[in-house]
C-alpha cells in the first residue's frame, strides 16, 4: 500500500504542517516561551562574562550586582522552562488527538469497497504506530523557534567578540551537513519497512486471537508462533538498522563538535593573552561553541526525523486522500409516487471480466415482500450491498424512493433501510447499548419494547446484569440466536420503512430459527422487505420470488407459480427438500 512514489516527501511535510497549525493558541505560547528561553540563554552568557571580568578586576560592587541579576535570570528561566514544557505537552497531546480523530472519522466515511482492501490490523497500525511516530514532530516543535534564535544570537555574539574565533568555530558546519545527509538518507527506507512489518504484526496478532479456537483445535500454535517470530525478526532488523545509522550520526556529530571545542580554547587563550579579548569573553565564547553547533545538529536531526516519519505520513495521507463515499450529496426527497426500491440496468463486477450482475432490473413496491433466491455466488448478497451503498455499480442506477443513492445524501438513504445480516455484528458493550444504537436518544422503555418484540426480553433478563450485561467482543457471551434477536431488536428500534434480510437464519439451529422467525414476522409488519433466502422453505409465503442465476434474473413469481412447471426454482426447492429428508 501507500503512495510514496506519487507524493514527494517535501509535499508530505508541507501538508502535515497544516495539521501542526490547527492549535494556534498553544503553538504560539510554545514558540513565545521558546524565543524567550533562547534570549535568556544569552543573557546568562552575558552575565557570566561580566561576572568573570568583574571578579578578575576586583570590582566588588559590580560583581554583586550581576550576581543578583543572575539569580533573577535563574528564577525566570525555571518559570519559563516549566511553562514551555506544559504548553509543549498540551500542544502535542491536542495535535495527536486531532489527527487520530480526523483519521478515524475519515475511515468511517470511506467506501467499504476500499476498506475491504486493507486489513483491519493495518488500520489499527496506522492509528497507533504511524501516528505515534509522527508525535515526535509536535513534541519538538519548540526547537523550530528556539534553536534558530540560539544560532543567530550565538553568531552575532561571537562575531562581536572575535571574527577569528567565529571563523574557526563555524568552518566545519557545512562539512557536518554533507556528512549527515549521507548517513541518514537510508533511514527513510528502513522506517518505511519497519511500519509495514508492524502493520503485518498487528494484522497477524488480530487474526490469531479471533481464530484462537481454530488455532487450538488444529494445533497450529507452533506454526503460527514461528510465523510471528519471522515478522518480529523483520521488525527487529529494520529497527537495528535505524539504530546503527543513529549511532553513526552521533559519532559524526561528536567528532565535528569536539574539534572546535578543543581548538577554540587554545586559540581563544592566545587571543586573551595578547589582549584581543577579555578572560570573561573567552569563557563565554567556549560556551557559545555548543550554542552554535547544537542548533545545527538539531536542524540535521530534523532532517533525519523527517526521513523517518515520511513513510508514516504517506500511509496516513493514503487514508485521508481517498475519496469518501458521499462527496457532494444532493438532498434526499421521499417521492411517494416512486417505487420504494428500484435497480435499473445494473451491471456490477468485483474483478475485471467477471460480472456478478448483468442487466439487472428490479422494483420493490410499498408493503411488498420479495425474496431473492439462487445458488451460491449468483449475486444475492451483492444486491444488498448495492442497496446499502456499500458497493457502486459500474453502470445503472440504484434508487430509494426515487433518489439515486450515488448522487443523494447517503446517510439519509440509509435511514430508510434496516439491515439484518447473516453474520451479526455486536459491539463489545452492554446489551442495552447494542439495541439503543438503532435510534438516537432512545429511552429505556423503547429499548425494552423493541427487545420484547424481538423475543429477546426474556433471555436478556437471565443475563448476570440484565440489559447492562457486557456481551464481550463480537458478542461471544451470547448464542447465535440470541445475537440475532439483539440485531432484530436494534432494527425494530430504528423503525425504517425498508427491511433487508440477508439470510438471517441460515446459521441457526431449528429452535433458534423458530424464535428468530417469530421476531422477524413482527419486524416485517407494515414494511417493504427484501429477503435473501438460503432455505427456500422459509420464503414460500412472500409476495414474489426472484430467482437469480449467474447474475441475471432467471425467473420470478410466487412459490405456487414457480412450482407449477419445471422451473430452476423448482429444482432448487426439491433438491433442498430431499437433503432435508436425508438429514
């Protein structure tokens, strides 16, 4: 994944800068404190110089005057450092929070067709590992003001003391920049590979935990452990490569800093001896050497940091840049004269050259119950995905109350639908909250009423905390039939005019199926319904049965009509009946 080839790293950094400027008040406070701290550093140097010269000249009154000023400067420095630390921590926290919120909000708006191409563990890695890697930028944001100010003031100060000392000190700065770039350039590639390996590790761990029953039943622990060890080894190797480069970078820094730190005191001592500078200026100048090199080292460290975070930025902007599923919606208008649902001349394929639906036309009228049946892979569930806007047809229109969902407000379109799927998803929270999701600001009475209508109230009361029972991840504390009845209660509470049933009982035993079917009969009252039927015996009483075969409508009619002649439906029905008898 990623689009590093199409987006230059410089452009990524420029775009990230916009996120850094969103919390302007905190950023301004950080930079004001940073500027004052830099100025205070040179005030302290000046005080050190004057204290030294006054002490050597035995100017007691001047000496103690500067001592008092030094105490004042020290106090201000403590308060300023504390304020900058708090402001910087707050700025970092708010900036990273806002970026995470923006990323998760964007994920919720992405088309499911795109989301399905990326492992959920990869999304988690981007929200955690990638954004954590970016956190170093707002964490060090004060340096963008403090270090340039230190360098400029140090340059001016040393020039004022002696241009000869300045030349000796700064001559190695260009050499530092050139060597540094050669050392840190490979870090970008190592950082990219590290993030990719971490995403693989997250995805692998997530799959292993969700599939733990299969792992144990097939004794796959040793195989999966060996596979994870290989992934962990890849993460380790890339991390070590980055650390080795960092150690080499530090060695370059120290070498280039130590040379002027050794030569400047010697040459400065000579200048003091011949009277070109005072002893206090010599002591201050030795301190200034670090103040000249630290900003340079910081600037080069920023270059390295940018190389390390560029792959993370690339992976995050891949999500932020992807088109949302509802970019410019038109207002949704319920047109009562139009069919409730209409699919017109639909052509859809997941893979090039393998059409799933071809020239598919279908209308659902108000109050009508229609079943879609057919062999596996004929396109039944794809119809549901198109109606919900999870997928978009390559050609044709999907209309809800006369509104083309590709142009209308998709959220308003989905408000007209209630989906009960074969694979029930419940959130890892309480039963009450899972049902209440169906309606904003639902009252307890409304939730209980929906649960009773879904034949769920009685079993809910047998749970340890009743409606406040936490059902765990994927609702694993409930049986399949119980989970399905919770989802039906959620759909009842939503009270949408259109109901989509995607094989809601195919995975249930006969006893659970009976309880769920009773709940579904209540749910279907006074609604327009599309049922995807796996067990044909459950759809005999619908208003119309549409039989799909290889993406096309093979035949349509009532159960009696389709059984009256040698139809494709009749063959399917009789085959299932024979299988049921044999069981």
